[in-house]
């Protein structure tokens, strides 16, 4: 079990899933600073993760009730958040954080499955081929954004752009994790040009600001006609209107 009072690392990293999206506003998430907190005793037995407890690993993480042993190098190289955490620990006179099973670096508010998905980016056995579901990439994107892994985030976006993603869900995750909104133009066009107006649940998912912009663009493109009427604007005209509104 981890020693009481050992340093820990608290970050919110879990992204939404399509089934959960109605509980989120669609606004970009507020950045959360790393903090040191005491480890809370767990009533469950701590286990070594089956896949990511690696011999030769030199950093130990505790996520929920699983110990991960991986390579510190990736976290120091890629993430200014972790670099600062490691540096602050050394400056404050703490021993090296995450140095053993008994003294792991605790990641609060992170799910075991999501962290293992994130590690897969670095330990993918098939070089340069990343085959994952949209939900997997969304989980990785959430952690990459909060921990400022810029290269991982760029990889995730490239892979998401290869997939067919429902417009509402794509807008929500791209807004939440501050991805280039220029990539959302086709999704905005879909919602503006379709005959159906936004449903209550869709508007709730997107948030007030985005929903109002979509409704505004729908009114402009229909030029005062019924909100469910067909769109007569050309694709170029539609893109121009959306760029003006968004």
C-alpha cells in the first residue's frame, strides 16, 4: 500500500463519451493545476497493472487501485505539467516522487482504462499504426489536453480526423479540449444545413453559446424562411456564413 502523506498528483482527465455527452456543456474545460495531496487509504487491494507494469520502468503511478510502472522519460520529455511537478518536488526537498510501489505518484480523477489507453500511445507495439475507436481517442485527448502533451494531442487530432464522428459529439469534444475549430467546419455545416432544428438534448450537449451560433447561422442561411425549410445556399455561401457567425 502507498505510504500515508506521500506526494500525489491530482488532475481531471476523463473525457466524455457519446452516451455521457448530455451531461456536459460543450465549453472548453478550465485548466486544472497539479496539486500535492495526501494519499487516501483504499479499501480495495492495490494490484499491479497486467499490461503496464514494466520491468525497467522508473516511475510508478497509482490510478484507482492499479499500480503502473513505466518510463519517466516520456512524461518529462512531453509534458511541462509533469516536468514542473517533478522539479517542484525536488526543490521542496521531497524524495523522488513515484520511486517505488510503496511511494507511487497518485493520479486522482483518472480512470485506469483511460490511463492505459494513454500509455498505449507510447508503447504501441505496431509502429506508426494506431488503430483505436473514437471513444479511445477521446479518452487519450482528454488526458493529453489536461497534462499538456502537445505532440500526443496533435496525434489524436490527426487520427480523429480520419474517422466519421457524429457532428454533435465531435463539436463537444473539440470545444472541450480546445482543438482547432477550423476542423469543425463540416460539422457546423451539417447542423446548419439539415432540416431538423437542434433538439433539447443536442442544445444541452453543445452549450448555450454554440447552440445560439448554430441557430443564428440557420436563420441567416434560410433568409427568414421556416427554420426547417431546405437550404438553397451553395456550399461556398454556407461556409462563408458559418465563418462569419463562428
